[in-house]
DNA sequence: ATTTTTGCAAATCATTTGCATATAT
DNA sequence: ATATATGCAAATGATTTGCAAAAAT
C-alpha cells in the first residue's frame, strides 16, 4: 500500500477528521495526478487501477479536501468543473488547455487590482477567483 | 407584447440568426433581470409570468446569447453556473453574494498582472477569468 | 462504546438530444 | 420555398441522498 501524503494526514488530523482507508486511497490518486482533473477523471483512475472506492465517497473526499484547502475547485472555460491540488495558501492557477497541466501562481499585483475594483464599484469584495488558461511551455 | 431590446436584435441580425418569438421572449426576460441569474431562474420567470417557452429553447437561447457576447457565463463560489448580462466587450463582473446584483468592471491593471503571470510561469496565456464576489453598496 | 464514514442504489438536478412540426427569412 | 428554430419528452451526466453496515477513534 503506497504511503499517504503527509500534508493530507496532518490536515485531516488538525480538523478532527478520520484518516480512513478510502480517504487515503483518494489521497494517493491525487498524488499521482498532475494538473487539473475532474471527479470523473479520478473515478476513472480508481477503476483502471482497481482501487475500490465508492463513487459517493470520492465526491465526499473531494469536497472535504477542498474545504481543507488541499484542493481548489476551478471551472474550465468549457464550464466543466475541475480540481487542482494546492500547495500554498492564496494563489491562482494557470491551466494548460492542451494537457491540463497546472501551476500555482503568486498574487503578483492582483491584490491592488482587486482593491481598485472595490473602490470603483462600491462593493465590499470578499472573494475573487482568477483563472488563467493557455498553453504550458511544453505544449506551446 | 413588450419591446425586444435593440442590442439583441442587432446582434442576432449581424450574425444571421433569426429573430424568433421565443428568442424575443428570452430577451425580454433578460431585460427585466438585474444581476446574476441561473438558467433555472429564467425558467422560473417564464413560468411565473406565464410566458410559454420550452425549456430546451431557453437553454439554447442562453448559449446563443453567450456566443454573441450578450451574456457571460460565470461560476458562483458555490460552483453553480450563472449568467450576467454584458454591455462592454472585455470586462469582469462583481457579484453581490446577497442580492446577486452585478456590475461590470474595467480591466483596471489586470492586463499587466496577466502578462506578469505569463512571463513567470512560461505559459502562453490565452484566456483569463476574474470573478469577484462580495456585498454591493446596498447590502453592506 | 460511540461517532463518523462508507458503499450501494435510488433520487435529484441541470443540461442536452432526437425528431416531427412550425416559423422566419 | 427552404433553412432554421421550436417544443416535447426522453436521454444523459454529474452529483447527492438515505440508510444500514463497517471502521476509526
């Protein structure tokens, strides 16, 4: 049985969630993924690798991991939902439209753009999402 | 029968789409909406006002209008899909998390943030989406 | 021992599709 | 006249739910 990625173990423990076998399995599947993927992709991985996990459990784990900040749920230009693994706290993702590879990017100056928009619009801005899509260096 | 909003009429004509009764009806429903709304919201409007339009037709009109740049499809923090009416060409939307009111905002300095990210990540960035959520002046 | 989590299958929800009919050009 | 668009009802696909059994603390 492959090892369960440490950050996931700690994140679960910190918030009093149980470290179950199915959650570990999902964590392993995630560890082998790079870039953006859908719930269906993960279900497919599990199937292909004969890792037994219930469909509902996968959805529940994705939701939990997202709450814990281990994943972020993004929306592709097509409108489909996808997930990306997160390392840092606040950041955004650039996703390759060809191979789905994704990298986290720092908030380079976005913060001031956001406050500028808040000022101009009169809104009190709580959240923002910046999603970027294009071609990664390899796919260019 | 209420008037069909002019920009919609011209947008359809320009691209050789037919100005049908159902599309006019959708256009009228849109005109009476402010802020972000879902396909279901619109279907609800039609129902409530006894405006007869098929469900499929509403979805098809929303897709068409989005292609024409009259609407933008956004994703709420909840992950639900929503639409907002667009005036300008390129812009982003701030959506009130309380009343769903939305306003378009200019690209204040975002362009340079995007190119900065492109440079740092090595990606060739084609598209980006910035969605902002918070409280509008009235809901604060 | 107790509480949380699982897995299944059924339910739900949004969106799409096929196709015969109606409508705009 | 002819191509396009509609409406229906059925299909699809993704995600969620209820609930009894299983596993983690």
